C-alpha cells in the first residue's frame, strides 16, 4: 500500500510517500529565506511559493521512491487548520490528482498529524493508547488525550499566542532571524535562565495556556534596557524566556497526565524540537515513572510523512472522501472539541 502525503498548511511544502507504515521518502521545500525578510510568514507569498514548489517536489519524490503516480494507492493531504491560501494550493492539487487518476483521497487534520508523529519512529516501540500529547507548534499549543488513531480529546489550548509564535515574536524583538525558535534556543544555551524572572501564566484549575503576558514582559524588559542605553543581554533574555515557557508546558502536561490517569506523555509540533523542553520532560517523566515519546527532530516541524500516516490510519478506519471535488479546506480545527 503506497500512500502519498501532501502538506502545505503554512510555509513548508512537503511531500512524502509511505509503503504501509514505513517512510520511503519525505521531502520538504521551506520558505525561510523569503519570510525572514519580513520577520514572519507573509500568507500571499507563502501561497505563491507552494504553487512553484509542489509539482517539482512531487516529481522528485516519485523519482526517489522509484514509482509513478499510477502506483499510488491513497492520497492524504492536509485539509486544515492553517493559512487558507496555502492549504488551498496543496489540497486542490491533491483533489485534482485524486480525481484525474481515480485514487482515493483523505483530507487530514494537520493537528492529528502532529499528535501521531511519534509513530513514525521505527527505532522505538510505538506508544500505547491512551496517551497524553502536548502539541506545541507555531500556530497551536494544546493538550490532547489520544485514545486511538481517530479519537482525540482536546483538554486545553492556548487562549492567545501559541508557544512557537511566542518564540518567533521574542526573536523578532531581539532582532534574531525567522523562524525564531531554533535561534532563541541556540542563544539560550549560553545564557543564564534565572537572570530575568519572567511571568508564568498558570491559569489555575485550567489546562489552557497563555503566552501573551510573557511576550509583553520580554518586550517591556527589552524597552527598559534600550531606554537606559544598556547593551541587550540577548542570551540571558533567551534563556530566561525559554525557561518560563518550558516551566508552564512541562508542568501542565504532567498535571493533565495525572488528572486523566495516563502513564504516557508524547510531544509534537515545531517547538518539540527544542532540546531543553525534551530534556525537562524526559526527566519529569522518569521521576514519575511515565513513558515519554518525542518525534525525531525532522518530524517535529511540518512534514508530509505524519500527514500520510494519519491519512492512512483514517482511511483504514473510515474510508476515503466520497465526494472529492466537494471537499474544502478549513482554517480552524474542531479536532477533539
Ligand atoms: O509545527 P511547525 O513546523 O509549524 C506549525 O504547524 O505551526 O512549528 C513551527 C514553529 C515555529 O514557531 C518555530 O519557531 C518553532 O516551531 N520551533 C522551535 C524550535 N524549532 C522550531 N521553537 C523552539 N525551539 C526550537 N528548537
């Protein structure tokens, strides 16, 4: 069974081919060079770049997998959430391919892809359901109970900025390159994480998150230092900011696992590539006797292998879209609501 995965929800065009559950090829065409000029993703430019990239990337993927489109048994494409213009490019392309080639199509919720991305690692035994997943990406931060390949329950989500968005905005404030997460995390390694005591939003008795207060506190600190014409201790600000984010993410994940009595915690999304976050969760889970799963770094950020995997599982349980041309993209996810 060959599944073609297509992902275009934000600024990465990605194509993957799976043979059953195994990745044959997983390619990505990024747009960081373009968006870094603006300090964030410009939706119109992102859509145009997807248009340029998608066809050559598909040809390359088929070539590397040593097959043709006629060998593909299933197409799984991201249907939402994300930037509508970006989603439309990948999903319309998938619809057209499916229609013309008479291949079954499955529309995949991008968040389900991230929540299941821990299954792509064949080096470790797969997680056992149910597990708690902390989704931390550029557009979303949420906690989910993953009961099966198609049963997800959202336990809490961000009320304002996503964790990745906060990393990107702090990086922009400090004049660092886009995307800010990897750069902030790199600088943080040389900084003192207790030099600034930035606020943690616990939102008592709730599994929701809030990062806008933290972002504002960093902005105020930066402005104060600039007004006093003092040099910016960039590494210390990065380390102290990162520590505040990690404190909240890790404690809330543990709190949710305890509340829902699950012994396995997984993470997914771009921020799950953050090594300090991975280390903290590994240590906390070890102390509690929980299992901890993190995707391999290349499958933390947006990729099409996770979309192909989630689509394949959806197809096996629920079948394909019955009216391919009638399907549309969605900008917000209702997964597990
Ligand atoms: O999952 P993703 O590729 O895109 C979305 O679906 O949103 O996540 C991208 C986000 C960006 O905000 C980026 O700054 C952040 O993930 N990110 C990181 C790291 N690598 C990527 N944040 C913190 N530390 C990292 N190492």
